[in-house]
């Protein structure tokens, strides 16, 4: 039994299985197709790049198999007319181009997603500013209506004394919340008697709420930017390295196949002495 030929055949079969399984995997990644979604395109590129080593391993197995054939000077597949080297080099060159084009494609989609995220953060900040203004308006309206303010304080006092709201028994946590609300309303009532102090406290509260909103906005923008940068670097560099490896294998392989002689050279004719 020719163990070299057997080993070579097994390596080539393993390589073919690796390549075919990666092709099937890539096809399943594309389903369902949604070219209008930048997030879908980012996910496709990410999954393809993360699995980019699998066909490379398959190509390596096949080429090692042919290397063993060359050492043993025996190639049963070549005798049968089946030579996988040229298709493998073509596939490697194609994958090199694919991973090279994936770099700018991925960066563009990452930038689009980051822009959308920043726009949503801006919208959320705008809504938060409106809510702050509405809250301050409600507080101002309530402070200018002492009768309504006293009614709410009295209702809270009654609920705290009886421990019930609309016939429902309150637990300790709910009672503590009502006490805090009563304290806030009482403080608001006292402040309403001093317009200058009330305006000062209102401005402080507004500045505090706006500062908290600004901090949350900056934090969200920073997280979106860092996440986009990390994903760009990881996928971009990985795709670039895969493109270099596949391109080198394909270019050198095709160059050797094209420049190699198709058959044995004819022996030179002996010179005839006259």
C-alpha cells in the first residue's frame, strides 16, 4: 500500500470538505437577505471574516497533499486527470479580493450605524430636555396654586395615617415613598412663600437635571464611538490580513502554474559532424 498516496488523498479530501462546508456556511449567513439594513450587512461581513480561516485551512490541506505527492513522486489524482491546484489558486485569489473589498465596505456600514446611533441619542436628549421643561412647568404651576398644593398634602397625610389608598393597604416601602412626596410638597409650599429662594432652587434643580442629561448623552455617544472603533479595527484588520494571505497564495500559485512547463522538454538533437 502506498501510504504517501493515501495520506495525500486524505488531506485533499479533508481540504475539500473544509472548503465546501465554509461555502455552505457563507450561504446560510446571507439568509434572509436584507441589503437595505446596515446592521445586516455588518453582521454578514463580521460572520464571514470570523469564519475566514476555515477555507484557508482547507486550501492548506489540499496544497500539503500535493506537496506530499511531489515528495513521493506519485499522484493518483493527477493520473485520473483531476487536478485541484489550479481551482484552489483561483479560489484563493477570489477570496483575497473579497476580503480586501470587505474592509472599506465594512467601514462604511459601521459609520452609517454609528451616525444613526448618534442621531437617536440626539433625539433622546431633545426629548429629555422637553420632559425637564414640562416637569419644571408643572412644579411652577403647582407652586402658584396653594389651594391645590394643600389638597395634595392633605391627601398624603390621610393616606399615611390610615395606611391605605382607595381601600388598598400600603406596605412599608409605599408608605416611605408617600412620606418623601409629602416632604417634597411641603418644601415646595414653603419655597413658594419666598419667590427669590423658590427661583434659586428651581434654577438649581434645572441645572442639575440638565447636567445629568448632558452626562448621559456624552456617555452614550462615547460608548457608540468606542464600539464602532473596536468593531472597525477588529474586523477591518482581520479582513485585511486574510486578504493578504489569500492573495499571496493565489498569485504565487497561479504564477507557478502558468510558468510551469506543460510536459517534458524534448531532448536536444545531437550535432552531426560533416
